[in-house]
């Protein structure tokens, strides 16, 4: 089993619904979702070009998938994540746009968000102790020969080349595309997503993602609001979702009395 710490909007957010439809899978329930109807674009084309991001789900990666370090367990990770997020302050990213992300297409801020950059760095520093060291095969899959010196250093220090000064907030919507395919998908992506990008993106929670076994689709395990829960309205407090199974098999008592699955307003989320 591997874990990852990410940002993803709540399930009830229209942006989440649009992304689940485009990718063909809900990152909360794990269930297939009917694709959008777009003139001139076949469902099979969407499915082909979204195969890679469909497995990982709609998210912005903050701490890349990791195995737990020796001596660490899920309950400890959850307690630390709850404690960490309670001390953070919600903020907003001014605006997202559909843009090129290397060979892929996805959503990225029109202007880099320093608040997001700093949050990502704090997450990495706080949770690196839970991460098992990369194996040689994992390092090789990162294609280290193609990395810059800072990226290579990050890979060995943090387990991910694209962190700290190399970090760029983004949410992928396609796998790698050729030039012609990329041009053909830009207009449909704008048609689907631009109606949901007219206002700032609220960053009000972090999500713990889980990959139950190697190669399995990743899902939201729990969602953790930023800020003190006690000062939030009751409707925003964390609750157990009946739709999500308990993946670790641990009782709620294992997590210091708190439910292992947390979600902000998640009676509506999963």
C-alpha cells in the first residue's frame, strides 16, 4: 500500500464533478463516471487520452506516493495529518487555466501561488519521516539521467524530483500527447472546464490518497480541513463517510479516538 498527500476539491464542488466526468472516474468513490458529450470528440478518444490521469484521479500532488517507513503506521500518519492541517490557514489560488504541462494538458494557476508553494514545502518537511526510502528500481523509474542537478538532489533527499523550488502546482487532465492530439483537445478541455474556473480556487483541505496495491487506482482515503475544526460551522466538521471502506482494518480507537476517514463536509463528499 502507498499513500500520497494531495489537494483535490470537495466532491460536491462543480470542478470535481467536471473532472470526474472528463477522466471517467470519481477519485472519491472510485466508480466510473459517464463522460461528457463533446461535438467532434469520441468517447473512446477521451478514454484513451485520459488513461494515465484516470488511475491517479483528479488532484494536485503535494507529496508523491510513498510506502510507510519501518515503524510507522496509518494511525500515526492520520494523527499527524490531522494535527498538521489544524494549524494551517485556508487560502485561495487566484485563478486556474487550461494549459500545457510538458507533453500533457491540465489546470495550472495563471499566476504562481506563493501560499501553495509554501504549504507544499511544509507538508514535505512534516511528513518525510513517514516515507520509506526509495528502492533502486523506484529511482530508475524517475529517469535520473534526465533530471537537472536540483531535481536529482530532490529525488534522493525527498523521494521526488519536483518538490521545493522545483514544485509547480498543477492538476493533469491528460496523459502525454502528440502535437496534433494536443491541439485537438485544448478546445474541448476549455469547453468542459472554463465555466468552473471563473473564480479563485479555495484551498481549504488536504486529502490523503491511497493506492491499495501496486498499480491500483488511487482514491481519496480521507480529507482534512485546514484550520481548527472547533471553530468551523457544524456542517463543515469532519465526519465518517459510509461510502468509503476502512482500508487499514484499524479501529477508530487506533487513531486516538478519531475516525480514520475524515472529510470536510463529507456526508456530501463520498
